[in-house]
């Protein structure tokens, strides 16, 4: 997944320091927020009335989601009093992306510990074992955690344990990987729209004509299916685009091999590469290795993305996309948890927050001097939140800002 959400990644530096980007074509302005217009399908009974309680800008985030959209199960729960014991169960911590999420969680918890609202922050890691995950979740229940934040290994394996937590008045906030439990408050991102927006960006830049490598993630993975469907909604409307399908599996070595194989069998011009991970470094490296011009490449930026742009800013317009990076993901899961404990009452599950659009021609606030060409970490921190405070408030019955938290004032340095 983007930036190593699904799998650990190893990145090797180039043998020598070179400018990694080739010549760029004319860039076409594109508004990423213009793709989605209204929620459409895959909604549960009653979801229309729940969605109707949200402003149009938020309803647009539910286009194409397969999530079971319903009223939040948390509203109406008898919640524990302060100080709160916060607990975080992570299914996997084998890469820098997941570790960065946990560090940000701990950082945010420390802010509320200073105010006396939070007594402690605990976490456990299940190493991709649903059995261990359920055991650790039960331990959190026994320890009377005030709320459990969860990145689940499975969409269904934890449902019984989540129901146990719910019965004991412990809200479970599931994020980063979807869970189907009706007792969990889910926090998610619109991956259909993500795939759609980056495909639309390519179509705009190529004026609807050219050859595109569609570098898909792990075949059959739920997020990949959503992203692919979003892209296909654009390809189908642009018959002048020739789409070559390949599979990068969100992994460096697989990405490099897949690109090189396509280039070996397609000697004609490749105008763009659509990918939803943080593979731009490996894509660019493969084109250079093959002696081919580097095309447009979509990306969720990592440190190496920022580094190659900083090293050769004249060609920065080749790289663009949407960012799903650790700090905003951790922030929204944590903020939803704290707002829930404070009695604000989530209206809907899942709560969707958008990915942050970015273009290589403007990395102001994204690049930091510690970002090198040889590593994905540290991950850039978008200077502005994907949602405004007013938009976040609209997801809650009694929405209001929660001091001392503020995205911009509590923003950590990427270094």
C-alpha cells in the first residue's frame, strides 16, 4: 500500500548521484476536488438519511466506497470519565510508515496527558496474527481501556472481540484497514476517488491521448480494487488512452521488474505511469535503467520522492498525486477517538477524510533536508490538514475543536 502501509520496503540508493527525472511536457491545471460530486452506490439501508446530515463536500467523499455506511454505533454509548486510558492495537509494525503512525499517536496522547485528560497511552502489535490480535484486544478490554484504536489484520476476525468491547462501554475506532463490525467506529479514506483523481490528472495532462502503464497493487486487495475501479471510470471516458496493465504489488522489487518488463515489450513512447503507492523512485529508476524518457508518474510521496524533486526541480511537474502519509492518518484516528470520548457523538461510520493532493512543482512545506534519495522515511508532513475544523465538526452531533489539539499547531517536523 502507499508508503508501506501493507508491506515493509527496502530502498537502495542509486549507484551514483544523478538527476532522476527527464524532460517534462506542458502541465495542465487540474482541480483534484472536482472529480467527486455525490455519493452513489454500495450503501446500506438508511445510509441516504445519514449521508444527508453531512454537507455536500463531505458526502462527495463516499463515492465508490464499499464500506457499510450507517449511523455511528458509538453515539449514545455511556462513555468512561476522565482521565482516559488510550490503547492502540496495530496489526503490523514492520515498516517506517506504520511506526510513524504510532509515534504520532504517542505524541498526540502526550499533549492530552499534560492537561490531565489522558492518563496513559498503551500499544501492542500482533505481527499479522489475527489470533494474537484478538488476545491483545481482550487484554485491553480487561485493562479497562477507555477507547481502543485499531488497525486490524482482518476485516472480520476481530468482530466478536469488538462486540465484547462495545458491550463493556469501550468504543473501538478502526482505521487504516477496514473492519466490518457494526460495533466499530470506522475512519477511512476514499480510495476509489484516489484512483480516479490520479487517472484524471493523467488524462488532463495528456489531453486524453497517449500510452499509460496502470501499475496496480496487490491483486484482489480491497483497497486495490477500489483504486482500480476509480481509475477505470476515467479510462473508459478517454478512448484515446492506451492502458497497459502491470502489477507492482506496492513493493519495490516487484515494481521495478514490472516496469522493466513492460518497457522491454513496448518499444513505443510511454506517456505516464499510474500507481497508487509510493513507487515513483522505483518507476523512475526503471525508466532510466532502460534508457527511456521518464513520463508522468503518480505517487503518494515519500522521502525519496521529495528528494528527487528537490534535486531536479525543473522536472518536478512529472510527479503528482494524492498523499496518504502517516501524520494525517494518525491525527484523524486520534481526533475521532478524543472527540468521541468527549461526548461529541459521531454521526456516521465510516468517517471519511480525503487524501491531500500535491504536485511536484510545489513542495513548499513538504520537503525537509533530512529526506534523501535512498529511503522512503521520513515521510513528508502535509502543511495543511485534508479537512478544515468546520468540516471535521460536521461529522459530529456536537462537533467542536478539541484543545490542545490543532493540526497546524501540533504538527511535528518530518525530521
